[in-house]
């Protein structure tokens, strides 16, 4: 039964117990949002700490993870993801290769072609990423996206051979950002491809390796990004400005 009444003028009169309940509820919801903010800050601190460990292990993979986050976010915005979704996508992209912490330096930093055995050790990194992240309750979803970032649209990827839309959307997005960065960044032993050449590669493998709709949207998003003529990008979780082109 409502405790609200009206006086002769029609104005609502609140009984004292009702008023107390309302104030208590207000305090509770303020406390709730304060706790959520606090939790978010702790998550971000944990994220930066883990990424710092990755930077110590392999500076290239650290920079690569920043750029994959930037490429993934550009695609995420292009397909109209919400701010909340973009935040999760950023986290997942930043962490997609975190499992490389567990790959021996002799394999991870090898400038030449990997042997079959070394390739198998490298192939384990998405599952390792998931294993590292699942330990932290707030990163459970992010762990799933990281685990599947090497699945292919045609089902011939790894670790689970997922196919088409069975692959989480964020994993499909990260795969495109990941491959694009791998193609366009320069390494001591080879020069990165021009964006136009990399677009053509994405198109060629669209429908086999990549989700065709996403591959198309990515090229549109990147052409818009290039037109901005900015050399650096920023992220919301990691501070600082990052070079768009890997040296
Ligand atoms: Fe990867």
C-alpha cells in the first residue's frame, strides 16, 4: 500500500518512514556507483600492471597490443558499438596476446621462420591469454575474447575451430586488427606493407579467414582514420600517446 497521500491543495505528502526509506535508497545507490567506480579503477590498475609485465617481456608485442586496441576500436565505432562495449573491446584487444608472456624468448623473438615445434608453442598463446585472465573475475568475458582471436571465419582457426558467428564478435574484430598490424608494422627483418596492399589482403581473405562484413567495415573505418592525418592515437585505459605506425 502506498504511503503517499495528498492534502487539500493536491500536493503529495510523504510520510516520515517513506522519506527515510527514500533517503536510504539514495545513499545506497550513491554507494553502489562509488563502489563501481572504485572497482573500475582497480581493474584498470590491474590491466596496466599486467601490460607493464608484457612490455618488460617483449616491447614489440606491447606496442602491437596498443595498436590492435586502436584498430579494433576504429572498427567497433564503425559498426556502432556502445561506449560500454567499446570499453570491453579495448580491454580484450589490449590483452589478446598477454599469453605470449609464457612463450620462450627463443621462440617469441626469433627473427626467422619457426620450426613446427616452435610454432606449436606459439599457437598456445590465445589459450594462455585466457588462462591468465580467467583468474580475475572481472576479466572473464575478456578472457573468452582473447582465447578466440585466432579462430577463422571458415572454422580452420584455433584453438577450438569455431566457425562464423559462433566466434565471439570481439574476437572476430581483434583478429582483423591483429592481422592488419602484423602486415603493416615494420620489423628489423622486413618492411611493413602499405595500407592499400594490406586492405587488398584483407579483401582476399575475407570470407575465409575474416568475417566479410567486418573486413569491409574495417577498410572504411581505416580510410576515415587515415584522412584525419594524425600520427598518434590515445586509448582510455592506458595513458599516453602511441605512434600509429610501428617503427
Ligand atoms: Fe595472437
